[in-house]
C-alpha cells in the first residue's frame, strides 16, 4: 500500500454499497459485510482519505457491542475473512492489542489495528465489479423469465403429446431446480436444452397443410383490394398493400367464427387486421408474439393465420406457441396461410 490511491478520497458508505452488490465476487457474506460496516462506523469522517488516519483500533469487545452482540469468536472469523479478501490490513501491536498512541500534545502518533486503506486504493475495482454484478443479475432475471415461459408452453404442449416422457421428465426437473438460486450458466444450459425440445414438439403437433394449385384471385365482395392496412402502434408492422393473390371473402367463408366479433361487419383489409389484433390477446397470444408474426408474415398474412387458428381453436391448446412456430416457418419460406385457408374451406365443404 505504498503507492498513492487512484482517488484522493471516497465516500466510505458508497464503497460498502459496491461491495454489497459484488459480494459474491469477493466471497463476502452478509454478516462479513456487517462487520465491515461496524469497522467503518468507528472511522469518524464519512470520506476515506489518505491524509486522515485510516486505522480502526477499536477492541473486539467494542466491535461486538456495535454489531448487536455478535459473539467474539464469530467476529474474529469475519475479520479474518476481510483481511484474506484484501479489504483490510492488520497492524498488530507488540502485545497484540489494538490502540492509538498519542504524542505529548494529544495528536495521533501511532495506531495499531485494522487499516482501511485497501478500500480507498481498490475503490475503482469495487465499482466495476458492482456494475458487472448488476448486469449479471439483470441477465439472470431475463433468462429466468424466458425459461419459465418456455416451461409454460411446454406444459401446455405435453397435454397434446401422448408419448413425450422425456419432456415431461425435464419439466419436473426444471420445476425443482427453479426453487433454488440458479447461476447464469445453469439457466443458459437449461434454456438451451428445453428450447429445441419445445420446437420439436410444436413441429410434431403442427398439422400439415396440403399443397394447392394456384387459382385466379377472386375479387373481394367486401371492399377495395387496395385498402390501407391496420396501423399498429408499432409503425414497423404496417404493410403497404394487401397481397394481390388474396381476397377477403374466402377467408371469411373459411373462418366464420371470427364474424360474430365484427359488430359492423368487415369491409376492408384494414378492418380485418384490426379485428385480429384485438382478438389476439383473447386467444392467449401476447403482444410480442403477435408483433413477431406481423413482422415475419406481414400484417395481412398474420391476421389470416390467426383467423385460421381461431377457427380451429378447439384443437389447439397453445395458440401462442403455435403462432410462434408458424412465424418461424414463414421466415424460412415454409408456411403460406393460403394453404391453411384452403384446407379449412375443404373441411367446411
């Protein structure tokens, strides 16, 4: 500690706050930090400064008293931890006692006890570790949320699968593991294991739609083919034009279950997309899933797909997972909602 500190002074309680946030990085428990807090309370000024005396010479009895009666044996153990972590330097007197020797004028001459200078010298390190710890906690919270949502989708999908014991076993294990505090690496491994299992099950349960021959587009009986589309609150989801191969009337004939929700009828693509956007949350499809479908397919195709899902809602246990799967297929060029509508039309006929 002969080198000058990187800063001339630092708020001692801010240093304690950083160490509390990054306690895992330094191997510190809550009780060890409490002992450090007691030591800091015996240092009079709020700031740690090289020009001030930074040695705390209070006896174990006084430290124990201020630590609300912590046993001295426990106190000594936590003091040793602070020294081993490099947060304190111990300066022992010849007789092992901690005290301050004063000169004839009453000024401090020499002190024996715990030196707080490492807290001043390493404050930049503590601040950086605290920021990193906060970032890890945020990442863990987001990853845990993602994993829980995957678990929820998987639980719904397993109701439709007769022989998926592997996924069911993993869900049982996942519920047990979520009861404890998981690291970022543990959550990442669990997410990366579960995600492909859910995607495979969605693929397995997604009905195949037969190929159909292209037909001449039917003119819409309900409105102009060039009507504007719904203007979602997310402006990036707006389509410029309705797909020229589509007309609205065959969609409505194939999916009549959406019509009771259109109080004034459906006379344009814009009205149709607006209706489907309102119905998405009614079917358990969250906003993010709906927006992703609009980005992947375009708002008209997303609305058409949702109308088909609503028409078959009795046989689809997880509309959100199903729509996410179809969005992925659409991005890869493997899904056309016209095929779904054609299949529904044949079924209705």
